[in-house]
C-alpha cells in the first residue's frame, strides 16, 4: 500500500491554494486598515479645523470665546520648549552614545548602563512627569518654568537619541577610523574629525524624530503643572508657559462644540509642525545617503 | 614657485659609500625586530620573529593567507592595539627605540610611520580635505603651506594631473585605483619616514596595480617601504628584500633575488613555485 | 599661478614637531571622563525616578495603609471619607489594554505577515512610512479622534454606550500600538533564515502553510516580545484615556460605562487643585509607582523573551 495517495493530494491542492489566496487578501485588508484610519483621521481633523485656521488664529491668545481663541502662546511656547530640549538632549544623548560606542570597556558598569537605557525607553511618559515635578519643580525650585518642563522632556527623549546616535556611530566603517589612527591622530581627534562627521546624518535624523516626540507629548507636562490656559508669552526660561498639545488638550476637554473645531485647528498646526520636522529628517537622510 | 618643501629628513647613512660596489653600501637600519611573539587571546599568531629592515628599501612580506603578515605589519605601527586581547613579548626597535614600550606614544610613532590599507579608505570628504587631514590634526593650519603640501603629496602619489582640477570634489567620486593613490598621498602629506602597505593592490584592477607598483619604486628614493603582498610576482618586481612567513614564523629572509632564484628552505621553494598557498 | 613673495624651506615633520604641545594629551584623558558623566546621567534618571516614587509613596503609606491600597475595591479620594483602594484604577487600565490588544494584535500581526511574506519591495516602501506616521501621531491627537469621531460612531451603533467609556479609548489605543507590533514582528519574521522557508516550499507547502507552520513558530519569541512591549505602552498611555475614558473608577467589567485608568487619575489630580502635601497629592506617586512596576515587569519580560530569540539562530 502506498503511504501517500497522489489523487488525494491533487484533489486537495485547489482548496489549499484558495485558502492561501483568501488569507493573503485578509492580510492585505489588515494592512489597509492602518492606511484607512490615517486617512479618516486626517480628513476629520482637516474638515473640522480648517474653518478656524486663519491669520487671527496665530495672532490671538487663548480665550473663553471660541471665535477669539488663538494658538499664539502655545505655538511660541512649543518653540521655547524645543530651545531647551534640543541642546540638553543632544549633548547628553550624543555624549552617552560616544562613551558607550568608543570608550566603554566591557564590564558590568557598561552593561548596567545599557540595560538601564533600554528600560528607561519603556517607562511611561507620565512617570517622567512625576520625576520632573519632584526634582525640577519642587527640589530645584524651578517652578512651572520653561526650564523645568524642558529638562523633564529632555530626559524623556534621551533614550531615543542615545539609541539613534549609537546606531549612527556604529555604522561608521572601521577602516575610516583605522585611516585616521594610521596618520597619528589621537582617539578624540578621530572621533571628532572622522566618526562624528560621518555619523551626523544618522544622529540628526534620530534627533529630529526624538524632538518631534517631545513636541507632541502632553502627559509629563500636565503632571509638571504647566498651565492649560495662558495669555502671555514667556520672557525667559524661568517663566511659565504652555505648549501646543496642552492647549489642544484644554480645548478638547471643553464641553462646547465650537471648541472642538478650535482644537482641530490647533491639531493642524501641531501636525504641520511635525510634518515639517520629519521632512527635514527625510531630506537629511536622502542627502547623506550612505556612501561607503 | 620658489617656496619649496624639503624631503623627509634623512638620517645620515652609515658605512662606506662605494659607487661601484653596492653590496658594501651599508644602509641605516629602520626597524629591528627581535624575538617578537604575539597572541590573539590564546592564538599564538607570531612566533619568535627576528627581522631587520633598512632605509630606502622596499621590504616585501609574503606568505599564504593567515600566516600573520597583516598582524606583523600592524604591529610595526601598533595598529594591532585596536584589537582587544592582544599580547606581545619581545622588541621592535624603530630608529633604536623600542616601540612596544608603552611609554612610546603611538601618535608619535604613527606620525613617523604611515600606513596604506588593503581596501582604499579615503574619508567621505573632498580630495583636498583628505590630503590635509594629517597635517591639520598635527596643528598645521597655514593655508599656503597646506596648499603646497596638497600639491606636493598628490604629485608624489602620481595622481596630481588626474585630480588637480577637482580638488574640492568628494573623494568617493574617484575610481578604486585613484582612491588608493589618494590614500598614499594622504600618507605622504605628513612626510613619514616609513610607509607600511598591507596588500595595497589586492582590491585593484591590473592597470591600477601596475601604477601603484611603479609608484612604490619611485617612493623608495625618499621613504622606506614595507609591503605585504600575497602576489609573489609583485614582490619579485618591486622589492629589495623579501621575508617569507609561514604559520606565524619567518621561514626565510634575504635579498629578493636570492629568495626567488635560490631559496634556502624547502618550504620557501615550495611556496614560490606555487606548490601551496 | 601667483608667485608667493617669501622663500621658505621647511619640512612637514619639523613643523609638526614645532606645533606639538602637551595640551592634547590632557584633553585625551579628560574627554572620556566627561563622556562617562553624561552616560551616568541616564542611570541617575532611573535612580531619580525610583527614589522619587519610593519616597513619596512611603509618605502616602503613612497616611493610607498599604493593605487598603493594594486590596481595597473602592477608589474615592475626593469623598468626605476617602478610600484609596487601587483596584478600580487597575481594572480600568486593564479593560482598555485588553480592548487595545484585541484590536492591535491581529491587525498588527497580519500587517507584519503581509509585509514580510507577501508584499513586494515597492509596496513595503509605501506601507512602512505610513505605519511610521501612524506611530508618530501625538497621543493628544488620538485622544481628540477617540472623543470626537470613534465615540460618536460607536454611539450611533450602540445607543446605550456612555459618552465616556472603555471601548472607544481601547480601540484607539489599539490603533496607536498597532504599528509597533507590526514593525517589531516584521523584523522578527524577516530575520527567519531563508533556508527554513525553502525547506517548506520544497515539500510543496503553500505560502500560507509555510508562514503558519514554519515561519511564525520560528519568529514566535520576537513576536511575543513585540506584543508585550506594545501592551506595556498601552498600560502607560495617558492622553487618550484621559480625554475619552472618563473619570469614574469602577470595578465593573462593563466596557460601555465611564472608567478611570491609573494614568487618567494622575492627570485628574494634576489638573485639579489638590494642594501640595495632601493625601491626594501623595496618592499620585503611589499610583505612579504601581504603573511603573507594571511596565517595568513587562519591559524586562520582553527583553528576556527577545534575548532568548536572538540565541535561536
Ligand atoms: N582580530 C583578530 N582576532 C583574533 N585572531 C586574529 C585576528 N586577526 C587575525 N587573527 C588570526 O591571526 C592569524 C594571522 O592573521 P593575519 O595576520 O590576518 O594573516 P594574513 O594577513 O597573513 O592573511 C590568523 O590565524 C588569524 O585567524
Ligand atoms: Mg592580511
């Protein structure tokens, strides 16, 4: 007796192929789901908010009357926040990445630092807010200032920048370093003149992605106590302020229907800012496409 | 142009100069290796190496793959230290100072001893920036001097005519052979005393290879050159002395002519007649 | 070429010798120490987080017993006789997380399979950036979307649904974490060696059979790790649940009523006017600690699983 009945196999083949096609279709539909959601989301927000998006919207401060509410304080506040987060997080993040990739010996301290960074990346953002509230706002008495919020946010995005910078530094080919050492360059000269310039596109791309995370985050700032409603601009990093996502949160949670349109208009501004930043990242990535 | 660069400062030659008898002409020793052993972890990669190398000569190192050629040449400028877990014993004297002594600053050593690698490795910068990299990290900032160095080095590496009109273009636009000559120019820019070359032509086409071989012949007038090659014809064509390595040992070291025409050791003969390797 | 006026003769090595200064060696020693300090800061952040949470939580436990906090079934901090049993907040969080998982796991996994096994290079290059955009949308925008679109649509279908409920934020949190599952699972699937697939094809298996019987099992630990990581993200998600979930802590398993998650409670207190030093003020640290422990365990679990996965080939 034959172990395999050929007829049986042949008979079953069309069914198996059909199941294959059906599942392929299902997988494809699932993939389309993400696309669909994105389309609906953009469409909804655009149609709700476009009516409010005019010159006055950028000129006005927040207001109790929806028709007068504007995004000025929040937009400028977001830029202030970036002015703190960018230097702090890049300095700490790139410094850490250089240390880990170029100087760190293989010992328990190094593996502890690495484990720590990967766990830090998974800590909920609101917990960073509790840290910022305790350390920056209260212990260091920075109050609800741009500085307190900026430092909190820098710590939040630090793991993202570290990992991106580590990858960028690691991808600089070994033979470029060897060429530099071979000329009598010291380690730091090699890092500064060869490794970092070659890694800069990767670092910048990662940095911009991290900053766009910082610009869209709300939860830690809520906990730090940044006001939801403000009608003046900060004059220094020690002043209090608000940012776009906080302002949007404020408008979203108001019961009046009209404020939802104002919120949508605010979201358009926020998304436009994010798209702008991401386009810059893409341009950098393409311009400095890997050449080695 | 009346501003000129002198060649590298040559140490005075020792011995009797006799125009008619080359063999009596004694050359200054550049490198003196004695009882060198090297381990990668447990792997004993170099065993009791004893070799002397001389000024204004081309010394070739030949041998089958994995016999320790790269390891040895990288020890000569302590590039080997980039590999973790390497241990050495013995001495390598460069101009009478033991370079394996940790008080010898590697940066000083590598300023005197340049290196050209197997794969061309220009920096992703302009041709000009590539050449001035060495002088700049050593503190030379005067633009006029740098311009002169660039011209002199590129001429020295026989690539000036090909690139003089595009000095500020990216070096990655050059062909492989041109890139390798640019790397040689980059090396010449700090006027080293010795140039180490680890299979500099193995990634190149035959015509580029020929150009580099001619260049090496030219360069030996001003520099001492130590070149690793797995191409025996190349060693025969361009070198004055040849060392044959096998399994981390020097089997035979003498004048290139002797090695190729009248080897002492059976294993050398087997290798150069192509019986293994 | 212009003739320079002066006539000099010099050697580069001599110039180098002249320029050589002692300074450089000191920098070489200083730099690694400075860089080490920056690396230590990331450790200090963790220590800061842990110490902050521990200290403030201890103060909270001086006012409220730890037993009541962990086992109590009532979270009524604002009542005249307040009660601080954290379970309702945990239940609210878990309801949202489970709904998010129901949405995100099948869709994310199917997307990963489509991208790694079926899609052409061209399709992948279109889909992957879209997933990146989806992952990069600020959570407050998702919160707005949940409240102003998903909830009304659901209420058209199920009129009994409350304005604030667990379903709508659950679905939207699922949408938010879906790209994470898709892209991490795809990485796991793609790294399954080709030879394993070819073995199955050679036996006449269809693509689907190969995927389900061979590729998925081989990539299983990577996939599971991605799901655990994504769910940990869902647990910590704040703005979507604050905007659309409501502020009614509840032990009920009903998903149509208003709920409150751990994160939403912290937001509620932060935007309210509970004074510094009150029991309510300290309660946010106790809740934050609970949240931190949950997510830390899940992150460590994901790391443990994916490390095992890396050993497989
Ligand atoms: N980075 C390294 N780590 C450990 N062992 C090495 C390393 N580089 C080379 N070796 C070992 O040292 C021996 C000599 O290698 P190498 O000097 O590269 O040979 P060659 O250049 O003659 O081909 C080989 O056995 C090789 O496996
Ligand atoms: Mg070699």
